[in-house]
C-alpha cells in the first residue's frame, strides 16, 4: 500500500467504528497465551540459578555459576527451610583461598545417577578470569553422607583453555564403574563432548569438529521479541555448541544438542565409552533425531519422554518416544529456561534470565530478579466435573 493510501485509510478509521485500543475477536495469536500449569517452587535474588537436582525424598539442590557473575555467594546450595545452605559445606561452596581443585569454583550442570548420588560439573571459570589448573572438574557427592566420593579433574587435551563444561549425565551401567558424559559448549568456538571413565578418572574429548556439537553458522532466534543472530566472539544471545544432554532410563543412548541450533542428536553410550573408537567412527554412529526447537536443558521423565527447554518461545516442550511434540508449559515468565530435571511426579526447571546479561546487550544489564524455579506435573492435571455423566446410548 502506498503511504498516501495508508494515511487516507487511517483517517477513515473512526467512521468505520475502529479505535486504536479495540481488537476484533480472534485477531490475536493464540500461541502467545499461557499454556499448562506450573508452580513457583522458589524465587531467587542475587546470583542467578542454573542447574537443579531433586532427590526422591525431596531434597533440592541448585547451582549458581560464577562464570558470568563472580558473586560471593554459594555456587552450589541446598534449598532448605526457605534458605540456601552452601553445599556440601560453606568451606567448599563459598569463595576461599583453597586450591581450585579443592573447592567449587563455578558449578553449572547437576545430575543424579541411578543410585541417587549427586553429580556436578564445575566449569572452573570466574567472570573476567582465565580458568586455573584444577578448577574444571567432575564431582560426585553422596547425599547420605554429604561427602565427595568421586573427583575427576579435567585436564588437556580433554580440557581446553576456552572450555565451558556445561552440563552432564551419568550412566553407571556403562563401563566398570560407570561413565560421565559432559557437554563442553565452549566459551570460545571449540565445543565438543567429554567422556570420563569413573573407574580410572580418565577423560577424553570427542566429536570436537562434528556438526552435531557445533553452533550453526548464520543461526538466528527471536528472543523476547528481538531478532538475535549468532556472531562468534560478539554474541547477541546465549550461544554455543554442545549444551543440552539427557539419558533415557536404559542408559543406552546419549541425547544432546548444541545451544545455537534447532536439532537433536543421539549416540550409543557404549560406543562413546569405547576408547578404541575415534571421531570418524563415532561420527558415523551419530543419529540426527530431527528438530527440537531452541533448547538449553534436556531431561527424560520416567516414561522416557524428553523435555526440551525453549528460550525462543518461553516454553518447555515434551517429545514423546514416537518423535511427536506437545506443549508442556508456556508462559511469559519462562525466560531462558535452563537446568531441568525430572522426579517421579514433577519436572523442575530454573529460569535464570541469561539472555538479559550485559554481555548480550551491549553492556546493559537487563536482568530483573527474582529468578524463578518452577515445576509442573509429569502427568497433566485432568479437569474434574461434579455433574453426572450423560447416559450412553
């Protein structure tokens, strides 16, 4: 429409009964409204939350990484009686002069193994600092004793100076004592998967140049109504390579996805743990599972349904075993859904507003606490009706 015609049409609007405030019924996008039911489990001021893990008895653990904000609080905490208790102790979780290998520097992803022990990935990075030797590590804590039972310090060549050890899953059925799978989304442009043998403590870096672990060149997403592009070394949004990671109940395949991508991939866990298989052999076994949206955290529920967070549409999706998708929850408060975990009855997810960090917004901090931890039921609520059912014919 020419500008002259547009102005003419606009000038007639009052005569046609149109106003700037009124909308014709049905002229709004139904996909922008809230969907599903969720509870707010906790609100956080101060450091933003990332990883989450919940034990069968209800004990709740949350991580608060320091790679974007070198905060003075606990980097791993247990939410208990309305407070965040540094875990496993104040000496380990709070900043101190201890050697980097002997304290928690910047805890990111959390996971439980099949014995309900807590595993965490410490990315080792403090904001505006290089990662010191011994800082990046895999830790296992037995909640029954609150003691560290496994510690695997990540070193070169599995570890790079620009590594961002992001999230992890543990398969105790793979290997002599089990295997830990870690996504290195990279603070630079060299993402990969890291595979650690619990029995030996050895870790190796795999698929460092395979498309399944890489950020997609030219990627764009609409975040809070703004188009954001993937620009290496000058990010406009939370971006990176291999990030989301999940294991089904039989631990047979590892599912993972790059953060700056819309695709989901999987690999046999036993092949990943096989030290004899190089990247070429592993790459041939990668299965492209199709699109899953713009996901950060991933997790399976007890029905082996995969939940994918979606930072573009403020929602969490559910992928059923047949590959079909359903909307789990959608709400304007679900900003940058991040760490996610499943219990028997609930799906928990942290909302850290990471897209609002100054580093993605030309130095402007757009974050507005409180940050939320939410949960929604594994089995959707069924509406009840007190009226008698109509007789069947």
